[in-house]
């Protein structure tokens, strides 16, 4: 029998004061809350137990919940995901950590062939409440395979949900909601933002998991971003305001399913859209947003939808990553091009 779950969009959390937390600490607290709420929640991954993970997201969890619920696994991503499938079929709710984004590919076959398809293949008889946590993106000066943006592969795959947090409050609530979800969720965490701080109200009622959110209202153009690029978009809006340009900023939060209703509403008012993402632009989430906005908002657009993304190359050596990653200047340049159209 499947383990009972809680809908955290409607269930109040234990009363605790508002705290200022980093994203990493908020994730840790969210994982802890899920483990306390449901004994069927277990953690799996490389070095997540005694070490607490390379980013210390699971710090202290093995000590408090034991080695049977926080498992240090071999260096075998295919084995981690395959084991999680079996556990989910038996009623557990496994949370797998992929140590770095570029190491998810050895588990790709299990994710797209088994995790994404078993519910459909069994006509709904088998649910796979698996969360796969993926620290993603660049900006930390890492070596090869440690700074990828593979989210488009999984957003393209039917049967998977894909989300990305960008701030501590979302990190705390979204990880719990993802664990409560009966569908498999790829949970992308912006690793270079792990230590940015923000307020977290653990007594709040969070909104739905698969929903975009307007973070800043504006009138002249719309900026859409997710994960690590949300902070860049907000900084661009602040800088633009100093020159009298009013930018609306929307955090997608959910990449599959895409919630574009707030984007459509915004573009119908501003007439302009710039999509910001670290991933390469070719066949990307940014491409999909551009296509759907053109389709739904054609008569409202006063300029083409513009994309500010990583380049269509493999991620470069760390000494060149500042040239690769979208930054404030590239975003503001795109805004200027849109306004000048």
C-alpha cells in the first residue's frame, strides 16, 4: 500500500517564527520536515550521510534519522535511480541526490525509460513518488561536468515533473511539496545561489507547486527566468529602474508543466518579453516559452521575443564561464533592443 501523503498547499506547518535562511539551510529544513512527517521518506545519494552532501544540504539527517533512511550509495547514478524505482513501487518516497548536474546522465536511461513511464505503462496502477534533486548551473568555478544545465532534456520527457527553486522560501516549501507529489519530480537547485539569504515563514500557506510567480511588477517589458537567473533578472530590473525603465519579473518555478498564464497576462500589458536562462538556446525551455508567447500574444507583441541564454557550446573551462553565463549587461542590452524595436 502506498504511503500516506500530505498536501502542503493546504496543510499548515508547525508554528515557528520567520527565519532568515540560506537556500541550502532552507532545503535542509524542508527535507527534515518531510522525513519527520512521513516515515516512508528516505534519502539516497553519494556522500549524503556522514558528510552531509558536498554542499551540506543533507547535513545532520543521517545522524538524526539513521542509516536506514539516509543512505550513502556507491558512485552509480543508474543504481541510485533504479533502486529508487523499486522502493517507490513498494510504497516508499525516495529522494535521490545527484551530486552534480553533469553526473545525471549515467542515470538518464532509468529516468526516461522507467521513472517517466511506469505510471502510464501500468495504466495508473503504479505510482512513482520519486524526487531527484539536481544541483545545477554554473558560476562556482568548477571543473568539467560540474556546471551543466540539463533541465530541457527532462522537461521534454512526458511523465516527469520538473521544478526549480530560486530563493529560500521556495526552497523550503517546494522540496516538501515535491516529496508529497505522487508523480516523479526533477528538483533543480541553483548551486551558485545556495548561500544567498532570504526570509522563510515556516507557518505560511505556500501556493501550488506547479505555478509561476510574479516577483516584481512593471510596465515596459517582461523578464522571465528560473533558478539561478532569477536573481540576475531582479538585479536587471533594479538597474533599469534607475534609468526610468519599468520591468516586470516572473519566476517560472515550474518547467514542466510550464505555467505561462502569468507570462501571457504580463506580455499583453507590456508588449515585450525577454527570456533569461543559463542553458543553451537551441531547442530549449526558452525556445518553448518564445513559441507559446508568440502564439498566444501575437497581437500584443510590440517586439520579437528575445532570449538571453548560455551559448550553444559545451560548458567552458571555469576561467571562461563569466563570458558564457548571462549577466546584467547582456540582459539589459536585450531589454534595450526590445524597447528600440
